[in-house]
C-alpha cells in the first residue's frame, strides 16, 4: 500500500516541479490587512513582499525573533518603496501555545483582517518537544490549528464589515501524499503516541510528512465546521508551495550536505519568490468558493491523495480530528472567557 502510494505520487510531483509555471500574482490587495507567520525568511518573507507589492495596507509579520523580522521588513519596505507603516512585526512563537494566544488577542485590535497565511514550520531529524508535544506536531500542526481557530472570528467579523470574503490558508506540503500512516494506528491517544520518543524513534524520518497530513486533516475539518455562509464568509484552504530552495533543512545538513543539496535543489526547486506566488493565490480575493477545504497546489486545486481518500486515511482522520478539536476547543473557550 505504502509503495503504491509513493509510486503513484512521484510522476505528478516531478511534472509539477519541472514543467509547471506559477504565474506572477496580480490580485489587488489595496486597503487589506494580511497576517503572514514565519515571515522573517524563506517563503513567508517572499509572501509578504508580494502582498505589499500588490497594495496591502497593513501586513503583520508574525515572527519568533523580532529583530530578524524587523530586518526582513526593512528589506521589503526599501525594495517595494512603501511607507514603513505598511508592515508591523509582531512576536510569535509557534512552539508556545501562550504566545499563539497572545498573538491572536493582539490581532483582535486590528481595524480589519482580510487574510492570514499560516506559514511558520519546521523540519528536522532532531527530536525535541514543545510544551506537551513533539516539536513538528506542536509547531506545524497543533499550534497552527489553534491559531487558525483563534483568528477565524476576526476574519469572519471583518468579512461581514467589509463585504469582502476573508481567506485563511495553512501551509502544508505535497509530502503529505507520501506520509506513512502506520505509526498513527494506536488504540490510545494519537497525540500522546506521537510525543513518545521511544515509540517515535523508528518512524522519525516520517515525522515532517506526518505533521503535514495531520495539518491537512485538521484544516479540512475546520472548513467543514465553518462552511461559507453570510456569518462565516472565510475561505479556508491548505497550500503547498512545492519544493523550494530555503533554509528548511538547516538543522540536518552540514556544509558538504548543504552544497550537495543546493546543487540538487537547483535542478528541481522553485525559488522562494516563485513558491510564495502559490500563497498569494491561496489568499487572493478571486479564489473560487469551491476551493474551501481543499489542498491547493501549483496555484489551483490539487488532488487530496490516498491519505485522505483511503478507508485508513478516513478512519484515522476522524479519530485525530476528534481528539485534537476536543482539546483545542477547550483552549479556545477558555480564551474567550479570559
Ligand atoms: N521549502 C520547501 O520546499 C517547502 C515545501 C513544502 C512546504 N514548505 C513549508 O513552507 C513553510 C516555510 O518554509 P520555508 O521553506 O520558507 O523554510 P524556512 O526558510 O526555514 O522558514 C521557516 C519559517 O518558520 C519560522 N518558524 C519556525 N519555527 C517557528 C516557531 N516556533 N515560531 C515562529 N516561527 C517559527 C522560521 O523562523 P526562524 O527563522 O526564527 O526559525 C522561519 O521564519 C513551512 O511550513 C514548510 O513546511 C516548504
């Protein structure tokens, strides 16, 4: 099953990397406010550059280290020749649920919020934990979903006020197609099992891909719980930028590995500027309602893949979503009450 899954995914992904040209975005963001997390570098930074160039009035860069965010903001402001007031840099540590909550609380004070690109993510072969969870699961999956849930009311309220549909996208990966689901088969809690180092060790090379299919399942579920209506006029998607040159693998490769990786990625990878075009497509106001809950790839709706459509995928997604939404709903309720 795993071999069939992997073999079936390779030709379309190679085609995407080698032959698909992502158009330069031209959507108008005039007057709009957009949040981009993990935007001091890589794809997030290029997404900020695009939306600033396209006229956004206010772009919030959510970054772990404010000084790095400010340096990136200065580069974008100078390059795009816009007023420094267009960009705000806010602290956000996606490894820490309290930081995520503080960030979302601050976002409530914005005049409006039209779109959010939840891009911050990690990939590493080093085991570490963040709060109660293994780090990929905490950062890429659970806290990204917590932030989606906390920002959604602001996006919904803005959409009502402005009459323009809001957009929320989480950044997944086409590696979700390859994720091996066998590790998720447990009679107990999936979350606890993924945070058990001894149990996870033999599966750890799968963890990044797993974190992205788990994120897709959650974001898709969020879209189902919030269908497009007058009161919830927010289009929710998951986007993949495709394979891009970036620092994502910084933890795992030394200088020689970096040189080899650079050479290999030069053959197949997109630049971060091109990859970030897919993010802009995912939050453009022209995006069609049929994209709600979908996986966006190459600036269009992509296939869900066997990890979503198979009986095993459906069964595990149901269990995972029930477990995580029960947990996060409690956090959201306690935030509302605080
Ligand atoms: N590059 C690819 O080929 C590719 C393909 C598919 C999907 N993606 C996804 O695209 C997203 C961006 O990746 P990238 O390639 O641009 O990698 P990158 O250059 O390493 O950027 C990752 C960003 O996430 C931030 N981040 C990491 N942990 C964080 C935390 N705890 N709190 C706040 N911010 C945090 C990083 O901040 P620091 O600088 O402070 O670490 C950085 O700004 C990720 O979600 C990744 O999974 C990438």
